[in-house]
């Protein structure tokens, strides 16, 4: 019964998938209300998961034959997944209306990917992880290539698919190596199996870690496994891009944290070295390439790669930290993730609104946005400032925590690379602000941009949260720290 | 509970900016007057703080302390002593004057302008009252964004280049400072500025201490700006709108110098002394700023750029004074009084430079509004046509070159009096700056612009037949408070120095 209650948000999500898909299949003429059905499913799921987090106690542990971890970390990502579903549906409503006739499929897939996110974060067994990983990936490929008559979208879907299959295969190979060494697929059993392991087997475990990192690196869009992301971001329908940048990345980090910390603490020395490298490459490459981007979706894709690099700093410096102390690293990773995702979602909401109206994603077409829509320009400025890490926004708290943890763990070089990168990032984010605020309009009579109601809900929510996380950071940090307590045991 | 005066000074402008946000865009006059009149509240509070603090200026007063982010050990800590009180008055005064001056000069996007300007005031004020590193950093950075937008939207021709340069330079410094703040926290276990200074971070590890010292120093040096970090300043000052330049020169540059005095000097006295005496990098940079800045002024034909470079030169006196105070720690036989005098001079220069250069930028803005050119060669003989303007400019210019009886004299006198006793070589080179300053003020500003025959044809050609009028009432109202202060501080400097002296004494006696 307890397990049933615990999985209720997922069940609701899955039920809504079936319902939306089924009703669409039955051939009902009027499909206008399908998005609302999907939305209500997601909202119910969100409500349940929030209620569970705040007001219900579960016996923490591994359930269902070791497949599912019932802990606060899972509950945190249950909320995250449902929230992503709600917000992405709100983003899509106006945008998808006249762009595609396949409303039912679109919304059921959005619900399905959200289901997959939470499943991935809940998994505590390699088999389960792989299944959820594939469910997430395959639904994402379909969503990316959803505009099948648009060559860019199709190309993005294929590219994403090819890279993704390769990454999945390598990850699976890594998992099988790990199974070969420890004779178990359960994360906790693996951790036990690796204690005091024969040193000659290190040469199996080490490649296993590398191969699994390929898979996680792919999901989190970390360089050098990032090649899919700029094309997929650019080609995908913009709400799907928002999903990729927020939902998919969040899920990737969830599983990365869980596997590294639960299953591989014995090999921390090894993976810390690897992840340090990934982090430096990601930050530097992401930021440098982002400078030259003309398309805002591509720019955000590259900046996302850079942010993945910053987030990894938290994982690297976790080493000697004690959870709940200042700058423990793990708190930093999740806080950073939270603020980054909110700001990024907001930014994509703005992109969606502008593309919906103007059909363009070029940064230069953002010229004079402040005159055309003060709401869009103002909120976009807040999101970009948060991504730079200016105080008063959540981004600052994230940066403070992550940089602080790097210094505490004495990774001075990493901290240095991170701050240099932050300045570089300032340049291209400001470039967008410059266009929005400083550049005059080309033609004086350019019309104002009306923001659809569902979109402005997302915009305002993201903006308020970005500011709140910067000004009243304590509740958020506290929330994150409670959510982290159990993944470790 | 006492009334939280400092919170009020800091956040009343935020409140006003929110009021501005609510007022409909079309009611421009309401926005203008409401924000100007309401900005008298922080000014009055600042004067009240000044009045109370002067009774015991050496200690931190009006303390406020609340837990802000317990998970990070970050507190909402405020407090003022004599130095901060003087800077508070300066900030509030210049802000109000700028808001008033803008009523008549800013025609474009009025609502956004006032909103951003008030936000800027929040950031500036906050820096002077915070006693917690993170809190300090938050205000330090918050001011950056509105200033960036003020330059970028309301600035001159090369505003985009100038604004982004300004932002990136400061951001670079801030990031270095952020790392240093975290390092200090990890070493001392507190973000409290006073406690961290008392704990003397990295006292047992000289390498780390040096790295942290330079991280802080560079962050502040960029803002001051000290040569070679000064290149953003001429661009930003020149391209900013008049009020933006006033605030930049009057307050923002002071943030850096304030940081040197409030944070770097007490926290790393050994390093500061070492790099001021044994390896005198800091006084060398200060002297270069002074002399080089003044020489560039001599060669400048753009009036606004000239004033901008004069800031580099004048802020060099501040750096020189602070480094002399630090050097006294290591200099054999340096008497503590001279160190205190040097530091007094540096802090007084913050205030006097604020009112003088703020005034000069107002004056440049006024002539530019008429002529739409700032080229010195386009002017000449304006003394006849604009006698009132000429008079005000004379007083301000003379104050700038340090004429006795006006405010600028005292700060320069103190700086050199103190420095001569501690590091005489640098004082001797630095004093060249005074000569050059006199030269460019008299020759470039006074002679080229005001003296000689007025040539109507040349004026018409250069300004496209602009009408030439003397100062309007609002311009007089803007300038008079500054002129009065210049004379008042010139005649009775202890109005300010009394407060600063106590702070300097406490600071230097703690070593």
C-alpha cells in the first residue's frame, strides 16, 4: 500500500498518457480539449507529489525487488518531473495549436517523457536505470523530430537518435562490465561488491565507469558528449527544446548523482578525476562556442553545455564534504541545477513566445524587444542575469555554492577556470540584453508582441522563482538539503 | 526595537523605484517629481546618520544584524562609522541632484530611466553600509546592471561598446573578489567583515594571503580605477549620460577605494604594507595613475574625456594615501601620525573628488546640451556669453586643482603630507600630478573654453547654430549645493575630517 501511494504520481502520469493517447485514437472530432486533459493529469500528479513530500512519511528504503529507491531524493524528482510536465504543456498550448495536427500524440509524449524522468530518478538498479533511460531517450527522439515535414526538425531527430543509441549502447556495455565484477545490478549491492575488490579488477571497473559516464554525459549534454545538443535544440519544436534543456538535463544529473554516490564511492578517486576533466572541457567549450552563435536556441544549447560543467564542479568537490555544512558540494549541485533549470525554462518560454509571433530565433531579431513587449524583455533580462550569476537572482546563490565547494575541497584550478568562464559567459548573455534594450527597431511600425495567457503563467512563475531563490534562498537550500539526505545511505 | 535607519536609507530608493514602476508610463512628470522629492527621504536620513555618528565616529553604529541564509552562514549585517556616514551623505546627495537634474534633461524612456537610477542608488548605498561579505558583494554587483543599462540606453554614440566594456571589467574583478570572499570565509569561518579582519585570515600561510590580497586588490583596483585597470573608465564616462557620469565619478569609483580602506587594509595589513614598502607595486601604480592620468588630460581635446581622465589622476591620490598608510607599518621610523594623515587625506579625497568631479560632469553636460559638441577647440570666449556658467566652472575647476580655500586642497595636502613622511620618493613624483592638473585645468578648461574672443561664426559652424544661453535655474539649483560644499569644506574641513580621522585612527591602531 505504501509503495502504491509512493508511486501514485507516476501512476497518474502514466494513466494520463494512456487516456490522452486513447481518446485521440478513438477519433474524437474535437481535439481542442486534449491539452487541457493532459494538463489536468500533470497538475494532479504534481499535487500528489507535493503533498507526499510535505505531509506524508514513508519508510525510506529500496523497494520492489531493489528496483525503486523510496527516498527523499526520489520524491524531489517526482515533484520535478510533474512540474516539468505542467510547465511544458503550458508552453506548448498556444505554440502547437496551429503548427501540428497531431495534438494527442504530442501531449501524450510530453507526459511520457515526464514519466520517464521520474522513473529514471527513482531507479536504484542498473536494469531499471537502462529501461527508464531508453524510455526517456526514445520519447525524446520522437518529440525532437515531431515536425516531420520540417527538414530541420527531422534532421535533429535523426541526429539525436544516432548519438543517443551509441551512447546507450556504450552505457549498457559499461553496466554489463560492472555486473561482471560485482554479480549484481543493484546499486547498493554494487557498492558493497566493490569494497575491498581485487586490485587486478580495477582495469574492468575503470572502463565501466568511463563507459557509463558516456551515457550520463550524453543525457546531461556534457562536453565532449554534447554534439547532439545544438542541432537538436535548434531543430526541435521550441517547447520540446525547453524540455530537453530542463527535464532531460535534470534527469541526467539525478541519475548521475545517484549512481556515482550510491554505487561507486569506492572509486571516487577515479571518477572525480574524470569528471573534473569533463567539467573543464564543458565550461570552456560551451562558453567559447556560445559567443559566436547567432541563433538563440543554439546559444542556449552551448551555454547549457557550459552550465553542465559548472554543475559537475559540485559533484567533484563533494569528496570530503559533510551534508548540511556550508559549501558541501552536493547541495551546490542541486541548488545550481534548480536555479539553472528555472532560468533556462523561463528563457525558452520567451523564445517560444517570440518564435510563435515572429517565426524567428535569430538574436538580431530581438532588437528593440523592450518596445515590442516589456514583459518579454524584462523577464528575459532577469533570466539571463540569473544565468550570468548576478546577485538578487537565484543564479548567484548557485554560483556561490558551487565555487565555494570547489575552494573548500581545494580544487583551485577548477575554481579559476569557472570564474574565467563566468566572465566569458557574461559577454554573450549581455549581447542578448544589448539587442533587447539598446538596439532601435528597424521599422518604427513593428507591432507589439502579445503573449498568450498560458505562456505568461510560465514566464511570471519562472521570473518570480528566479528572484525568490536569489533573495530568500534559505527555504530553497533547506528543501534541497532535506532532499539529499537519503541518497547517500 | 530601534528604527532600522540604515535599512531605510538603503531600501527606500527600492521602494520608490517600485512606485515608479506602478505609475503609468504616460505620467512622466509625476514619475520625475515623485522620485526626486521622495529621494529627499534617504538624503535626510543620511544627514541624520551623519549627525548622530559624529558624536563617536570611530565605532560602528546603527548596527543591524539578522540571519539571512543560515545554510550559508550569511547575515544581513549593517553598520556605519564616520567613513561610511560621509559616503552615505555623498551618495544620497548626488543621487538626489541627479534625479532633479534629470527632470529637465531626460526626455526618452523616462519611466525606465528613473526605475534604473533608483535601483542603482540601492546598490551604491548598500555597499557603504554592509558589514557582511556576501551582503556587500550582493550590493556591489546589483549596481552594475542598472549602470550598464543607463550607459547602454541613454549614452552617447559608442555607448554599446562602452557599456559592455564597463560591465565585463567589473564582472572580472567581482569574480576574483567572490573567490577571495569564499577563501576568507573558509579560513576564518565568518562572512562578518569586522570579525574576519580581526581574525587576520591566512596569517600563517603567506602565499594564500598574497593571493587573496591580490584578488581583493584587483577587484577594487578595477573599480577605482588604478592604472593599468583604468581603460574602461574613459569610455564609460564619456559615453554615459550626464547623470551617469556624475554617479560613476562621484560614487561608483569610491566603492573601490572604500573597499580598499574598509576591507583590504584591515584584513591584509601585512601584505598591503609589503607591497607598499618592500615591493612598492601599489605606490608605483598610484603614481603612474596620477601622472599618466594628468598627462593624458593635457593631450585631450574632448572636454568630457578630459574630466574622465582627471578622475584617474585624482583617484591615484587616494591609492597613494592608502598605500602610504599601509607602508608605515614596515617603514622604519615612520610616525603613526603621518600614516593617519595620509589615510585621512585619502578618505577626504573620496568625498571632495565626489562633489568636485560630480560637479564638473554636470557642467560638461550643461554645455553639451547647448552645443551638442564637447570638442574644446569648438569653444572659446564663452566667458562673455555665459558669465554665470563661467563663474561656477571657475570655482569647481579651482577646487579640482587644489586651490587653498576650496575642498580639493585639503585632501591633497593631507595625502602628500602623510606620504612624504613615509614613502617620500613616491610623494615627490606624485606631486608632479598637481602641477599638471593646474596646467590642464587652467589651460584647457579655463583658457580654451572661456577666455579670448567669442567667435560667432566658429560657434555656429561647430554647433549648427545652437542658441547660446547662460545657466538655467534648474542648472543653478543643481550646482549650488555642490559649490557650497566645496567652499564649506574648503574653509572648515574638519566638518568631514573629524569623522574620518577617528576611523583612520582606529584602523591604524589596530595593526
